[in-house]
């Protein structure tokens, strides 16, 4: 049996003789040592090891964990962003005494992860049976510290803007043009916070109106008084508007009232900064108090029993739309009469004319600008695609006209919401020709702006107007989310 065991373990090395006495000594110690001593030694070693570990016993403050529904990709993108740099003026601006220093340096060219694209070959807005989202339910929410927005403005920040560009048919060139335009607006801003209409080729005192338009261009890019590289510019402009408002009214006609109402409402809606809430609510109250109670629209001076102007009304309606979406108070009776105007100005062929038929259905002979302006109002006030089909078809046949930025701005808003073939065709004719018209290599006084020459209303409203409206056209890919289903 012993021989068999040795055969079974013959792969083990034999213990050298000189170590046999050490093995015997250890065996005798283990045999003689009581079990309790082994336990004591092991626990003592463990206690000594524990005392070598640095334990932090400082009391901790309570930690509040909040749920964040931000897309993980967006959070990663935010974490990759470089910290804000100190505000520095352009050296070229310092050399030009006619321009105030820019709030910041020129915006860098946007780098997209995916290749540059042209108009997408798919229908961005898949139709379904859901009803359209009326403006009443387009809640915005806070942007918070994350820099990302929600609701109808949800694509203006972070990855949302990038996705909007690529899905909606934008490009690196279109985004760079928009950013260069914002840089020019920042340089052209007066120290007091407004933009001077006449200084830049306009006629008349329309400073409040062009200031509102410039603000809308910044806000459309996600720049607010709390976040973004131009937050100083935005805040100065808002403070100037606040100081200029008297009893809810700004200097100027109801074009000005609608434009400024839209700007201050978006500023409040994007940030929930109560500094702007009172100003925006006063503007709402002033506008609805001067609304035609029977025909639902506005004339240049507000109420006019004999005339309702489609162009003026469209600006005010979009301002009220922004106010409703931002959570400001608008009475249902005022919304009802707005919807009445939307219905009664529509001609049988889907067009809308310059003035409403007082007390009746329809409007004066339909035109592309007025049809575009009234159609986007109907979109935001909850009309269905079927009810808008004739208007979409009419504008689709007209196409954009970059020599008429007023029409092109409203048409761009409308065709983006229409989506599909309407938007693809419109974007093909709009994007690159508009980029080409932007001034470059003309020096800091003009680089990044759009010239007012050979542009409808350009000689009247000036370079700030043409630049702000052009920027808003190029922000279309993320300025408003699509609300039609």
C-alpha cells in the first residue's frame, strides 16, 4: 500500500535533508499552540491593517439628487465643451471708433461629427393621426444650468442644435453664416444696449423694432442673458427695452409691439428670469387691449374699426404665441378672436391678402408674403395640415425670394413646419443663395452682415433688419421644433 502511494505521488520533489529539521520544528510549534492564540494573532493583524486606512469622518451635508432627463449624448457633449473664455474685444473693433467693441470674439466654426449634407432625402415629419399641437400646450420649461431647452424651443442648445442642422438640411456653412451674423450684431450694438436703425441705413426711428429683431436672432441660437457667449449683449438689449417701455408700449407702431413682445416673451420663456416676466406681460395686456374686438386683428395704430392689416397682425399674433408658450397670461376670449381672424382671412384658394374683409369672409387679393405670414400663424394656433393644404401648395409653387426677406422669413417658418417635399424644395432654393449674399472680406464694419441694397424693405429698415432676419432664416433648422403631426 505504501509502495502504491509513493507511485501515486512520485511527481513531487523530495524534501532536502537540511530542511527536514525546520519542518519538524514548525510542526511541533503548531501542535503545541492553543487555538485561541491563533485567533488572537489573526484579529490583531486585521486591526493593525484597518488603522493604516485613511477614513474620512467629516460630516457630510445632505445631498439632493434630482432626476435629469437630458439625453446622455447631450450630457457628454456638454462635458466636452471648453470653459467660457474671458470676454475680449476684437482688435479690429478697437481700431474702428464707429463700432462699439464686441462682447466676445468671433464665433468659431462649428464642427459636426457627420459629413456635410444637403437637403435630406426623407420626410422629416412622419404623418400620423395625432392632432396638431396648438400653441397652448407648447410648454417651454426652464433651461436651467444645463444649457438645454425644452418644448418648442428644445433644439436651440447642445446636441439639439446639431441634430436639427443635420436632419433639417443645414450645413457647416449655414451655421457659420449664422454665427458670423451674430458676431456682427454684437459689434453693431450700441453701448446702451439697443441697435440704431438709422445708423445702419434705415429710415425713421425704429430702434425698438430692430432691437427686438436682433434679440430674436440671438435667442434663436440659444443665446440668453444667463447662458451663452453673448449673454452680456442679450441682457443689455433687454434692459434697454425694459427702460424704453411705457405702460406696456414701446415707441413705434404695432409692428414694433409684435416684434418686441415676441422677443421679451422668448427671453422669459427660455430662462424663466422674472426680470422679463413683468415687461412681457405688460406688452401682452397692451396688445390685446388694442385688438379689434370683432375682426380679431390689428392695424398700424392698433384698433381700427374699418381696417385690419394682415402684416401687422401676423407679427402681433406670433408675439402672443410666444407669450402663451412661455406661460404668460392670455385670456381665452382673446385667443378665440385670434382664431376668428385666422379663419375669416383665408380665401377659397388658400391665399390671404393684405387686409381683412371687415365683417365678412376672406381678404383682399392674396399675395405670397401675406399668405406666408397668415399661414404660420394658423400653424401655431392649431390648424391641421389638411386645413392648410391649399396654402402649403400655393407657397410651394412660389418658392423663396431672397430679394424679399420679409416674405422669405415667413415662408421659411411655414415650409419648415409643412415638412416633406415642401421643405426640401424650399431649403434647396433658400440656404446657399442666402449664405452667398452675406458680406465677407469687407472689414469688421460689414463682415458677417447682409446688405440692405436690392432687398424689399431693406432701404427702409436698414442693415440690422436684413442681418437679423437672414440669421433667423438660417436658424430655422433648430429655432422651433416641428409641431405638425
